[in-house]
C-alpha cells in the first residue's frame, strides 16, 4: 500500500493558517484543519464561504498566500507531485471531459496515472460496472444526466485508489435517490480504508456522513467538532407545537421552560418552538402538557437547518443562494 | 492490477513519463476529433476552396494560364493553409483550460507540460490533412510536381515541422488570452500579414517598397520558396535553410514564453 511510504500515515490532512486572497477578497482567511486517516470529514458552509478555494489549496490547484498544508506529512507546495499521487479530486464542477465518452475519460485518466493500455481498459470497465455506468460507457459525457456525471467524476478519482479523496459538494443538485446512492458510495470508500474530505451546504448531509465537521463562513472555521457536539451547541432538535386553544400559549411556554430549560418562541405561523439538547425530553414535555390538560392540534420535531446553525454560531443568516438554485434548475432540465 | 500503477513516491517527473503523458494527451485530442469531426472543417475547406478560387482567379493574369500557375500557387496555398491550420490550437487551449477537466489534470501526478505538448502534437493530424488535400487538389487540376511523390513527402515533413514551430505563437495567445474570442482575434491579426504579405500569390518584386521589405523578410515567403524548389526542382537551396532558421527563431521565442505563462497558470 502506498501509505507505507508516506511521512505521516496517521494524519491525512494537516493545515495551519491557510490564507487565499482574490484581489482584496479574503476567500480563505486562516483555516486550520486536522483530519485523521480513515475518517469522513465534512466542511460545511454556505455558498461563497471558501470551501472550494480551501480544497483547491489542499489539492495543489492553488498556491496559498500564507499558511501550510500537509497531506500524509507531505507539503502541498514543495512536494506537489507526491501529494497528487495520494489524492483524488472530484471538483464541484464536472472534472471530466464532456466531449469524450465515459469509457474514454477513464481510459485517458488511467493512462495518465501510469496504467498500461490493457490495465487502463480493464480498470475503466471495472469502475463503470461499479458505478452502474456500463450501459453508458460509449456515450459522450455531455449527454449524461447530472447524477451520472457525478458518478463518473467520482469513478475517475478512484482509478489509482488514492488514500485521500476530496469531494467538493458531491450531492448538490442531485435528487434524493441519487444523493442516497452517493452517500452509500462514500461510506463504502471509507469502509475500504480511504479518508474522505467532503464539502457540503447541507447540515443534514454532514450529519449523516461526517465523523467531524468544520463549519466555515467568510473563509474562517467558526465551529468544529463531531456532529453531536455541533448540534448540541445549537439544540439538537426543536419541538414545534400548535395548541387547540390559543389561550393556553402562556402556560404551555412556562411548561416548556420548566421541562427543557430553554425559552420558547412563537413562529410566524403561530407555532411554539423551543430548541432542545436531549431528544429524550420530548416524552417528559408531552406528559407535562397532558397533565396540565393542554391539548395539541399539531406536533412535530424539527432538526436544525444549516441556516439555524449559522444563526446560532454567527448571529447572521446564510446569504441567499442564487448559484445553488441555478444548479438545481439545470438538473431539472437534464 | 494495482501493482502496475507506479507506486514509488517521487516528487520528480521523469523524461519518459513526460513523453508518455504528452502522447496520452495527444490521443485525447484525436478522440475529440473523432467525436466532433467538424473541428477539421478549417483544414479541409481552406485547401480545397483556396486552390480552386485562387488558381482560376489569378492563373490567367499572373502566369498566362492555369497550368503554368499551379507550381507557383500550390506551394503558396499549402503554406498559407498550414499556418491558418495552426491557429486553432490557441482557441482549443483557451477553451480547454477553462473547463473543469483541466482541474483534474492539474490534480494528477503528471508532467505539467503534457496537456500543452499533447495538444500541439495532436495537431499533426491537421497539418497532414492540409498537405494531402492541397496536393490532391493540385493533382486533380493537372499539377505534376517535378520532384514526384518523394518531393511531396519531403515537403510534408518540412511544412509539418514549420507548423509545429508557428503553432507556439498561437498557443501563446491561447494561454495568455482571456477569452476564446479574444484569442481568435489576436491570432487572426498575426495570420493575415504572415500569410498574405508573402510571395504566396505574386512575386515580391511587384510589391510597393514597405510591403516588399516585409514580404522578403517574412519566414512564410522563405517557406514558400523552399517548397517550390523542393517539390518542383528537387532542390534544397538557401530558402530552405532560411525557413529552418526562421522557424527556429519563432520557436525559441514563443516556446519559452508560452511554457512560462502556461506553467504559471497550471
Ligand atoms: N478564481 C477566483 N477569482 C476571484 N474570486 C474568487 C475565485 N474563486 C473564488 N472566489 C471568491 O472567493 C470566495 C470563496 O469562493 P469559493 O471558495 O468558491 O466558495 P464556496 O466553494 O464555499 O462556495 C467567494 O467570494 C468567491 O467569489
Ligand atoms: Mg464551491
């Protein structure tokens, strides 16, 4: 295995004070990361937070203006060619050749990675099979759907079975079913021993996949930890209640305060909402309401959205996301 | 299977790897041509149309009749079409470098120069098409080169070598240009004087003095004379060597400029 030759096999990514400026726009403003081998690390942030720029520096595409980054102990600037042997990059925008067929793409990348003609052909067939693209092997990539393109893109990153894989927003714009498939693939990669760094705009996705999450905003890491730690810091779930009788509102809120030990507020739609750190408490809450004879018209438990996490962490909301909507729109046209 | 991937971790790229990577990138260029043969429209249409057009347009006026004009005009059109054919590289490179796939190339442990070298290499097919079509058109119109098929082959090698050198000018435009359209514009500003202000259609002695000076100095004029001597009389004369010199000068200026600008971008 290639990892036996690296300087530091236990830490996949180690970055200190990474900075990248575009003009006077600080796209990445002092990012530190430490990612242990064999884990899934999620970088969570809204559009324009600096996720792609950070990945580009870690994958040798961009030179940092300041700071250092090491991949398995090898410096991205001084040992770029070694780092490139250790990583696979699936960019945010299809990093495959639209003009060529799926099979030709994988063949070319295989040849570039040093495979013989026969091996490159075999590897290409194997990956197409693995990613359910065998039927489309001869079709030009520009005729692919968004989901197929992403799968091919990921397949292309796995030709040399690199120990570290970067996935830049691997599921943005995918329908729920394709997203689930992508999640399964990512989990399988890690089960097979790879380390994955993925970026996402969805808290839900980071929560489902990542062992640790860094939340970034305006080029800075504003929170870091396990999904549990992060969610606990903003409340793991919020019960939303609508009462049969509005006159009970005040009493209900007092009960919430007593049971959950937080202040509830009333949403625009007239629901009573309170963040809660322990889901077990929902039983106590409902019992307390029953005992007080307060009847419920509607009850649900909501997990916090990225926007709420953001609001809690930064005090400002995520900016409107034009690009994301545009991408989803494109997906639907395909 | 896994074993065959070179597993030794080294930060250097060997010469043989550079050659292999460049050949693979050239193969990619050929695959693209296979998917979109329209890319070859310029190198097929120009030799055919120009040969027909200019021969019948100027033949009577300049050489008395079409038959006598062919040994003069065919080398002229060949040189002109070869240079026009080498322009496409710039736009191709610009478009390629703007695409997502280029990010992947940059993240692979390959020779940095391979995408550029591969694109230049793949264009050989375009130059071969130009050469074959121009002489085939000439043949159909009654041209029988004095040096025979051997002379034609030698000329083929000469013009392809020349195009490899001039294509660096356009590759440079492609690497530094901002958009494909601006690259196209700059390239055309280079191509027209180079190809038309030459001895392609008329003797330079008929030109006014400034134009005459430029046309005499223009390496394309030397290329055309060299082709004429080689293919009509089987002679390698002074112009042959001046052509090699001119091409060498272009190469030694533009190759380093292009590579420097290119490496800075990748
Ligand atoms: N090549 C570039 N030139 C200029 N500005 C850029 C470039 N790439 C990104 N930016 C800017 O840097 C910031 C971070 O962008 P990016 O890393 O793409 O964010 P994300 O991937 O999180 O959406 C944004 O303000 C973006 O406009
Ligand atoms: Mg991005």
